[in-house]
C-alpha cells in the first residue's frame, strides 16, 4: 500500500524513480555507439518532421489537431542537437558529412516551420534549445566563443521573422490560432490575474484552501494543477482530482500559460517549488560534469563513450530549454504529458552518472 501514490506529487516522484531505474539499466545494457545514436537521432527528427507536418495538415483541413509539439517538442530538440553533435564528431574524424548534413538541416527546417505554425511556445523552445545546443557543442570541442554578435543577431532575426510570418499568416487566412499577438493578449487578460491569486495564497506546503477550485472538498495540496497525463492517472485507477479542461476554460483558476514557478508553487507550496529548482539545477550540474568527463575521454582518443556524449549533449540542451520555458514562461511546457517528457529527459541525464561510475 505504501507504493500506491496517494496524490499527484507522490505519483510524479514514483514515476521519476521508475524512469531513472529504467534508464540506468538501458544505458548499461544497450551498446550506444556513435553510429547507433546518430541513426536514432536522425530517426527522431525525421519522424517528428512528418508528425508535426501531418498535424498542421489536419489543422488546415479539418480544424483539429493533436498538438504533438507541446509534449514531444523537447524530444525532437534532443534528436536535433544530438544529430548536430554527431556531425561535429564525424567531421573531426575526417568523415565527409555533407550528404548527411543536408538531411539534418532539412529536418531541422521542417520541424521549425511545422512546429512554429502549431505553437508559438514551441518556436521559442526550439530556437532557444538550438542556441543552447550550439553553445554546448562549441564548448565541448573547445572552439572559439559561440556568442558572437552576428550569431546572436541571427537567432533573434530568425525568431522575429518567425513571429511576423505567423501574424501575417493568421491575418491572411483568418485563422487566429496562428497569431502570436493574440497569445500575448491572452496572457495579459488571464495569466496576470492567476499570478496575483497565487502570490496571495501560496503557503509553505500547498496553498490556502479557500483559493482552491475544489473548495472545502479539496486538500489544498497536490490538487492536480500540476499533474502527469490524465490518461496515466485514469489507467492506474487513482482517485486524484483532475480538471479536464477547467484550467483552459475557467480563468479564475491557475491559467495554464502562467510561468511554471507559480503553478508548482501554488500546488505544492514553497517547499515543492524549491524541490523543483533543486531537481533542475542538480540535473544540469551533474550532466555537465559527466559531459566534461566524456570529453576528456574523447580527447584521449577513447571512442568508447562517443555515443553517450552525443546523447547527453542533446538531452542537456533539451532539458535546459524546457526548464527555462516551463519555469519562467509557460506552465504547460512542464505539465501534463510535457511533464512526463521533462522527467524522461531529466532522468536520462542523471542515469549517466550511474553508468559513468560503473563503466569508466
């Protein structure tokens, strides 16, 4: 009975532990050579290019969409940065990467266009993640500073052009779902009131019961404002409170577009928010320490860990980008199905520590 989750927070922690253990066994048992990881990264970005493109077609043809960019965008980002890292390693080894590079660029452009059309939040995540990925790669291979004025302006220009294109497309087609300005207006109308409500009712553990949507029937802690996918909760038959769209349709509760620090703080209290920050910062620090060790092995001409280095580089870029956007921009980027993705990538990074200790 002790292993059966009693609330959303316990389920999240238990799922994280299970994924961590799974990753530890996977990284120790599966031979992750450079060729295997390169193939997987190409498969991931190629697959998501097709999936995101099909989602846009459905949106235009039938006005319905699955919104795959929201939960799976970080995984696509992981694959893209991993592919770029693989190209860098192969180039340094004297391999002609031009044919492969064309495919990688084509897939990255496809994901940028299709994902950006579907969600502005994904476009921010994607561009930020690629920027972080390039920065990590340049540092790992001891190149000159990546942060040149030209490259910063290039990324800002791409982001600006993307948002202008989306706004023009929204006005020409009459499909307001593409409009970034509409999203910004929505944040002003709804998210600010949600943030004010959080600040007035957050407590050390949980929140003021009077501020809960559930009222007297609620627990004032882990009430489902932050949760794993509802399908997962229903699959295990757990009697947890769930909103089923209320956070989207009723703006007197926590709007799903507020920064994640407010959503996590309200549902789990200040202690829960501190726990989130410790997990994020700890994962990033551990990940970079292991990446440094992998780099040292590579520089000593040890090719045993090239695949792991590539995988870890992609995971770090995706995790950092998702954490930044989820914690400080949009709550939904680390909530629901996206929270499962966040835990999936985070535990993958942490599992490298166990693998490293046992294999080096």
